[in-house]
């Protein structure tokens, strides 16, 4: 039964119950109540014109939890591919081992670094984290069991054991101080992401896109960045901004055009066929770097403060091009 009430007509009635005058409330009905225009007015003078979103009661495949406050929830080990967590508050949520593949976490919010959101061993393949704000989130290894189905780039020897972010979209996400150690990030998109202070030690990041990313103080030591795009990445050592750590990283065939790596730690880095054209390596430490003779250094800025692979400072007409140092030359 569908009952449409005309409040102007009922204004003179003290109460109505299915047509009778027996209710304790002003208006009561046994069927639906419809408002065709204007919505419903409440005692606090507020007006509601649309239904409020239902709580995220069922956390599973395709669930719509957009905008929900999930603070402190234990959602570990669940299966929820395609879930919608856009603009959700996920402070302190435990997603360890949860399948969020293809999920939407755009603008998800978790900035309490004393109670960070956990993604240990989570599956986030092809997930969208565009403009998410996840300060100090932990995507690192939870149990050391490895990432199922992970394939390692040629020339790399890392064994991914953290969260699986293969093909994930993290464009413009704020991930400062987050922990991605040993994560699987093959072909992940981190364009213009804020990664200051983030940890990517021994992460598998082959063909990942970090174009324009902010890398102040980021730790990418031992990371596999084969074929990755770091063009225009910003990591210059300036006042109050620590340099990026790329020591022992694999940058085979990586795109490093126009990067700002002033003061960067690039000791023992593999730059075979890397493109460093017009990069800023002022004061960078390249001691022990290998395969620089195959790298493109056209227009690269190498200052007298740059430490070259043979453990000497660049000066005069000397450049780092062609230096093939071995480990004993570096203290």
C-alpha cells in the first residue's frame, strides 16, 4: 500500500493511524510515506532530501563502503575484490591478507601515524588509490611467505613478500612515511605521488611509473626499478629535506630524465642503459655505480661535489661517464 500524505490537509488532525485517530505520534502510517518535493524537516530545522548511505555492514566483493568511517576495524583476511572505499576513513584498519584487488580507495583517509593502516600481504592488484591520504601506511611483509604469482624483473633478484600492488593506481596519493618494503609493485602508477620518507627497500617496481613523484628522504635501496619511469621525480637535497637513497638499486633501462637527485645516495647503483639526460646529480654519491658507460648522460649536471664511481670528486673536464668502479674502491 502506498500512502501519500498531504500535510496541508492533515494539519488539522491530531493523529492518524492508518486512517484512525489513535496514534501517540502526530502521524503514523502502515505503508510508505512519500515526499515528492522538498524532503523531510526534522526538529533541529534540518531538511533531508536524500537517504543517508547505509552502513557498510557486509564487507565483501563489490561492497559499497564509500565515505564510511571504518576506524579501527579488523578487516584482515577477507575477500573483497572490487570494493568501493572511496573517501572512506580507514585510520588503524587492519587489511592484512585481505583481497582488495580492483578496489577503489581513491581519497581514502588515514593520517594517524600512531595507529597506521595495515596492508600486510594484502592483494591490491589493479586497485585505485588515486589521491589517497595514507600517511605511514604499512604495506610491508607481514609473515615473510612471499607474494603468490609474483614474477621478478630480469636482472633483479628480489623476493617480494609484502603487499601485492601490481598495476595499482596511486596517482597523486599522499604516501609519505609509508612502508612498502619488499612489496610487489610491477607496473604500479605513482605519478606525482608524495613519497617523502617512504620505504621501498628491495621492492619489485619494474616498469613502475614515478613520474613527477616527490622522493625527499625516500629509501629505495636495493629496489628493482628496471624500466621504471622516474622522469621529473623530485628528490634534491635542500634545506630540511634529506636526499633520496637509491643505493644498490637496479635502474637498468630506467627513465631518469630531468630528475632532481642532488645529494642522492646512489652507491653501487646499476645504471645500465639508464637515461639520465638533463638530470641533476650535483653532490650525488655514485661510488661503485656500475654500467655508467652505457647510460645516457647528455646534459646531465655533474658538479665538483659529485662522487664518481672511482670514489673521486668530479672536477674540470672530468665526468662520471665511462667509470667502471668495483666495490674495493668505495669505503
